[in-house]
C-alpha cells in the first residue's frame, strides 16, 4: 500500500511534527510505501524531519501547490494521511487524489481561534458548539485577538476546515474528548492509541540535581504557567522543604512568567525557579528523566497532552487539571493526581502535594506512570492506523 503523509512543514516544531517524524519510519518498517507532502520548510532554526533515503518528497514551498499536487498525484498513493495542513485549499486538493484520512490533533474546524478557551474575565475551557453565535462572544470573552477583521477571516477558515473534515474518508484522533468534540460537530471520528516513543537521553543534558517539578511546553497564557508559579509557595509550605522547579520551553508569556517567578523567589528563598529555554527531544528527555514530577497546568482543554506520556516513560508522574483529553492518560491516584476545574492555584497545589508528600505513594505513582506509558506505543498504534487505511481503500 502506498501512503502519502501530508503535513504543513518539513521541520520539527511541536507535537504534530514529532508524530510525523516517528510515524513515517514506522510505516516503512510495516511494509508500506511512504511519501511526504509538505507545505512549508520553516522555521529555519528548527531541525528537519528525518526522512528515509529515497523517500519521495512533494514540497509546496519548493514547487508551488499546483506542481506539488500534480507530482503527488503521479505517484498514485492509495491513501493520503493528513496531519495539520494550514492551507485548506491544499487539503481540498488532496481529497481529490485518493481516499484521505485526517488525524485531528487540535480543534481544527470546531473553534474560531483553535484554543477552545475563554480568557476573559479569566481563562476557562469553552464547551460551545462552533457556529455563528461564536462571533458574538469572540471579542468580549477573549477567545482570540482583538481585531474583528481577523476574527471573520479565522471564522471562515475554520468553517472550511470543518467542511473539509466531512469530506474525509476517515477521521481519527487520540482521545475520547476529541472524538466527542468532532462528533457533535457532525464529523464521524474514531479513537486510535497514540504513540509516544522513548527518546534517547543525551547524558550531557542530565541535571546535576534532581528537578522537583518540571513544566515542559509552549509558554502562552492558556498553558497555565502563572497558575503553577502561584501554586509553588503553597506546595513549599505543605511539603516543608525546598523546591527546585524548571520551565523548559519558550513563548510569548516567558518574560512575564520569569518576572513573576523572581517575585515569588524573593519572598521565599526555599523556592528556586529556572527558565531553561526551548529544548530538543534528547535534551528534554534528559530533563524528564531527572525530574520527580511533571506539572501540566493547562487551563485550555488539551486535545491529549502527549507531554504527560513522554515523561511517564521515565516513571515520572504528573499533576494536571482535569480538562480536555488529559484524563485519557492521567488517572487520579494511579500515575499522578488531577486537580478539578475550574483551574485554581490552590487546586493545582493540592494535586502536586498529593504526588510528592508520601514517598511510598510516590513510588506507586511512578510505577503507574511506566505502566500507563506502555499502553501508548508505536507497536500498538501502527496496526490500528493501517486497519483504517485498509478499510477506506476497500470501501
């Protein structure tokens, strides 16, 4: 079977691109012929996605959309496997080439801004069904930016994404939460197990001292970094010991979070916070292995939150809010603890303390993390995805 994997960029940027980089060689090992279609080759400072020698590549950035689509069509794929294309025109063109299967990683076609979160008067997950009524809420509830022209452009784009998803031969996703979100928007979807591969740890990056709490991700408002920082004094008092905390990542909120951390550290010398910047997979894996607890303080409904399973491979439990797809992998008292929504610093602190206070319970959580991570493997994922491919080809 010939499968064309289509993604927006040829470089590692986030979770979608990490998935693309891992799933293509796994498909080749399973006996599929694989090609790669991509729209962009950016950002330039990020590493290119690893491709097998001789793999056919069809690049919109290099050839333009018309030629890239023509070349892909001439390759004659049996299935096009779509991952987060930015250009709806490109997605619609690919539907015409072969049965198209889309893996929905985000809120494509179900939210104007894609965040599924109100930020005003405070960040809280949105449970509305996407439609024209969202236009009346977008500006006053802080769903995105403040430009009404941009709002209308995004609305029209998301409506087109929704229409494109209804044209797919199959739609798959990684959590029951996302499946339900798609189904209530008229998009038939099914859940497949999500793969989280074990990344080689580069010993050069291992911390000299254990990291008590690790945040790993993009630093933006909906990721809840300020809530975590405000929870630290509560955690420190409850545990009655020093805390070493590291924020790995980058984004628009980094400067503000760093300033808040300095204020908190000035008031409590037992709290040490480091902002270490963006980390590649090998470096981030080293940080995870050196950590006692991963905290995922997202206030938006994470579609899945794969960072939790990435840390769990090393026996690192997690504390997070019970939003979106996170309860798919974080079982309260099994591999970490959940804080109830709506999100508060007090609730998050309580979940963190439950994870760290009792050494015996912590060991149980660590063991539970490894056992949970063992369910999210490429060995389980590939047969499920190939089963979807075979179904759409033979329907």
